[in-house]
């Protein structure tokens, strides 16, 4: 069992700001044009959305290890995802 950690008001405000920032992402059929991290969900919503890294040549890796060109993927994208800042 992990000990309870008391949060400060600053901690709570920071978490809410990050949640609001993440909530700003919109699903779109527009495919990524720049390298980075993106949310992806299949067109049929057959699985939970997951995060992929799109590389410089426009490919990404599926969770099973296979690679695919972004142009051939049938689904929706959200991103690029901004990396969190260090404290």
C-alpha cells in the first residue's frame, strides 16, 4: 500500500491546467504532416485509442510491432501531442 501524499493547491491547479490542455485535442481525419507523437483511433473504433510516434518519413509503429505509412492508415488522429515540461 502506498502512503497518502497530501497535494498542495499549486499541485491541483497544475493538474487541472494539464487536463484542460489535453482536452483541447480534436479528432480529425487529417493525417499528420510532421513528425511527432499523436493519438490514433481506427475508423471502426475497434480498439481503444493509442499513442504512436510518426517518424520523419511518415511511418508509425502499431502496438504489435508492425510499421505502416501514415497515408495508408484508416482512422482519426489528434495531435501532435506536446511533451510535458520539466519542473
